[in-house]
C-alpha cells in the first residue's frame, strides 16, 4: 500500500478575494435539527438534512430553512455524517462517523428519492456495509487515527469518502476512499489523499463535500473556509486546481450542497444552544472569472 506522502501533492490553494464573497445567513434550522450533519438538494429544490445521532429521521426544509416534512429511515442512526444523491436520484446517508476509529459496522444507507416517500412514513433502505482496506487495528495506534469521516460525494457511478484526520501527531492528510454504489458488503479502496496543511487540527478537518450539477467543481467544507477543486480526475483529486474561499465565519459547519454551479447552501450544528443551527447561502458568481 502506498504511503500518504507519495499520493498527495502539497498544493497551495489559490486564495479567492474574500471581499467579493459573503456568506449569507438565511435563517434558523428547525429545533429538532440540532446537529445538522449533511445536506443535499432534490430536483424539486428541497433541502434534506439529518442529525448525526439519535432518531433515524430525515428533515426536508425549504430554501428559507423552514420545515417542510420529515421521513424516517428503517435503520438506526449511528454516526450519520453525510447525505448525497447519484445521477439516478438514489440517495445515500453515510454512517461514517467514527471518532474513536474503532467501528467495524460502518454502513451507507441507499434509498429512493425521499420526495417520493409520504410524510411521516418509513423509507426502506439497502445497506452498503464496508471496511477500509488499510485498517488492521480497531482502533489503530495514534499516528494512524485516520478512519473517521464526515464527507462523501457521488461521482461517475462511485462514492468517494474523505476522512477526518485525528492522527497524533497531526499529519494534515485526508485519505480518499472509493466504493461502488451497489448494496452489499464492500472494501473501501484507498485511491488518493489530500494534504490539507498542518497546524491546528480542527481548522483542517473536512466536514462535508458536494459536487456541482455540471460535475466540474467539488466543494470541500471546513469550519471556516471552503476548498473548490477543479480540473480533477475522479479518484485522483490531489491533481486538482484548488481554490480557497475564506468564509470569515467560524462554526461547526457540517453540510454543503450546490443549488446551481455557482450557488451553494451550508448548514452548521447548534452548539451549546447558542452558536450555529443556521442555513446559509454562498454565491460564487463574483469570483467566477477567477476560477479557471
């Protein structure tokens, strides 16, 4: 197995002019959605999110953050950290939260477009059960604590997971794993990694990811900034052109999706009943000419 240092290039992101871009707070999320940990949008323009633990419910909100309906999935919520959809409108909720790096029951739930499920009904799911190909110990030693994840995308018929690095000492890498979109037992293949930089670990954690409708941009979410990956090859994201958007706002941001190729929505978790619990929008059009 290749080492991380031989996979990811140390690419310095191009900083976009933060004066041209402003994170806009739209409104508060429903009270029941305190730990919003993923975000996806349907063709009908509804946003779907979920808590990262507890009741296995999906929350449908409009683009003002108001609750439209809820549906329940037929599986328990253990570390739901991400939601995404494929080109055939299948949805995937990723139970990939693994803070202690010791889980042997990681699952991604696959199900039909939730718009088709009546409100307050239970949606049937299929399991994608998986293990990471390079994890041998549960948990591994501190220097290998890189099997937690909050971010996943669907691209070209595959699922890609971006890990949340907890290594001690902190190495600054997010590993990228590939899975099939077919239900069943799988082994997640390590295909690449991104060097996110060293420094304070919390500032380098990937907390969400999304792909633009035209498939030309991947947005990588952090607590206070976003990376935009362009000119990438699926599975070799470290060869991308990377642009950084400073949000000038720090919170536990945990879900991101594209409305259009240049407009995004973001949600953050409510912390201490004081900070976060909001829906935001971000318009990239003012810097579109700078993203090549």
